[in-house]
């Protein structure tokens, strides 16, 4: 009797492990349109209304737990923002003059603004889910999918800053891979005196510390410089992100680190850990050309 | 009907755990990391129900997590099978009666799930170097999991209470403590 129980237990254990390994192997080798991915898409479609309901119902609980951290962070942010406001006030006058000159020059040169955000349709969507492990997979689930016109690769913004891009689409929900995901790479431009370009990647272990890498060794990047999307375009490929979407501010620009590692540290503008709503940039209309992401 | 009570309760528990985890708990960060309740629930089920229900529950919850979060299928299942099975074997082999056992099991389950998930992701090709910061976050995740282990265990015990199969070892121990004679105290048949 005991032997029979032991044999049964071992058989079930081996069966479960084998099924898991088969699923893992089959899924890993499959393309995005294959059966297991389709099943996954179907389950996500069925689950998304439940998750959306749970997300709305549990929002007060989330807010309660978030309140403690938010209060401490808000006080720190208030002091930082006061100092920042004073600096920005000084810059505003200069920028207004520059803006006026820029408008005049645009008119003179008749520049095409078609790659601006005006060309995109902004869909405001609710965040309904998030994986527990944000160290190696930093994504979030939103309540809009292909039925709302969302496509894989659409850029996502929030709080006036870049959040990431759509990486998986079901009919009524989709997943957004954040700029803090290890797989994310964004071509960026630093708004310093020279407009240096680089590649934005998250710092491992501290995803909210973004790194702009591959900068020129003698780039004159300073703390508080703004980093925006580069939005490169070649004859065949186009970046996932349109140009000039703000991403973050430089928090640390150490000349020694710049000379040795060619990188500076950036804090994202969007509060990526406390997002309830984000905006997906759908379109621009008729631009179904090949888009690319730098890196993996 | 009684035979279906435990599977039905476990199915409801697993479903609610994953939905609440994804919809609410994962969106709250403590010291920069999200709390993961699912390994704690799987370990608690293993401790309370045994190795076989623990392994099956771990497989089901892991698969549900992988499907719902559009992750590589099988990764979380593999980890949770091990957690549920080992927690169950601990109960069957050692029958730990100490009140802090769920705390130690919860810590081990969180550590195994966090480190195992990271290793599996590295093996599957996530290109991210191991850093001290990453290790620090793993340690924080384990600490938070340890703190939550006891309340989660109490909650799971409340859910499955009354539907657990009889455990002969526990029955025997109850008999000694309520006045029954242990085999050592009984007059030996051979004497």
C-alpha cells in the first residue's frame, strides 16, 4: 500500500515536470502566431475583464499601501522641484526667445513636422496588471488591445514622458514593455549644448536608474539635462519611437565615468512604479512601414 | 462530494491568488521590489496538504501565472512544482510542529522562486549582467516574502481547513497528548 502511494506520487511528480519541460521547449521555439501563443492570447482575452474589475476594486487597497511610500517620496520631490523651478524660471526667458526664432526658421525652411506627436492618435488606457518580478521582466498590462487599434510596437507615454512600447496584443488587452525592462534599448538625444546621441538602457538591479550609453567620451552633458527620444529613420527602418518624446533628466554626469564607460545616469520623467493610466500612441495613419528597435 | 472539497477550494485559492497578485499586489512596491504572494501560497498548500497536492497546485498556479503574464510557459510551473513538493515532503517526513516553520518555509520558497526565476531567465537568453544591486533586490524580495509567510500560511490554512485529508501521524500524536499511551509506554507484546 505504502509502495503504491510512493510510486503514484513519484509518477505524478515526473509527469508534471515533463509537461512543464515540454511546454517550455515548445513555447520557446515557437513564433508569435503559433498555437501555444494563440492559447495564451485567448486566455489573456478571457482574463482581462476579470483583471480589470479586480484592478478597479483593489485600487483603494493599492493606494493605502502606496500612501506611506508616496508621502515620503512626495516630500523629497517637493524640495527637489522647488530648486528645479527656480532654475527653470531663469531658463524660460531664454527658451521663449529660442522658440520664437525656431518658429521663424521653420517657416523660412518649410520643415516637415509629420514625425511629431500630433500625427499620432493618443489612446488613454488603464493599467490592469503587472508581473510580480520587475527585476528581469518589467512590463504592465493595459485594458486596450487590437480591437482599439493597438499594434505591437506602438509607443506608450505617461506623465509627459516615455513609458515603453507595446510588445504583445490580445483583442481587449495588451502588454507594454517598459524602458526599464532589460530587453529595452532606445536611441536617444541629450539636450546638451551639442545634442549628443546615445543608447538608453536600464541599469541592472536598479531599473529606475537609466543609463545613456555610447556617448562621445568628451560629451558636455550636465546634471538636469533633458533626454529625449532620438527617433532615427533610415530608408528601410524607422525607430519605434517618434523623435523628441521626453524620457528623463540626467541625474549623474561624472566626467570620469563618461570618459571610461561613455555613459551618464538618467531618472525617468514618468513615475513608472505608480502608473494607473498611460497613453498609447496609435498611428500615424498609413505608416505601416517597417519599424525597428535598436538592440535586442 | 467531500472528495472534491479540497481540489475545489485549492482551485479557487489559486485563481484568486494570481488575479489579486497581478491586479493589485504587484503594483505596490516596497523598497523598489514587488511582493510575490504566489510562492508563499504554494508552499503553504504543500505544508498543509502534502507533497502531491502541493506539486499539482504549484504546477497549476505556475502555469496560470505564465499564461496570464504572457511569459514563457513552463518556467514558473517548474519552480512552483518544486516548492509545493518540497514543502509537502517536509510535512510528511519531519512533521514540523514548531509555529515558525511556515516562516522558514516561506523564506526558502521566496528565495527559490526569485533566484530560480532569475536563473531561468538568464538561461533563456535575457541579457543582463549580475550586479550587487540585483542581488540586493533579491535579498529584499526574500525578506519581504519571509515577513508575509506567517499571515499567508494562516490565511491558506483557514481556506483549506476542514477539507484536508486525515493525517495518521497527527492523529497518533493527538492520542498521546490527550492521555493515550505512546508505543514506548505501552507494555511490549514481546516482554
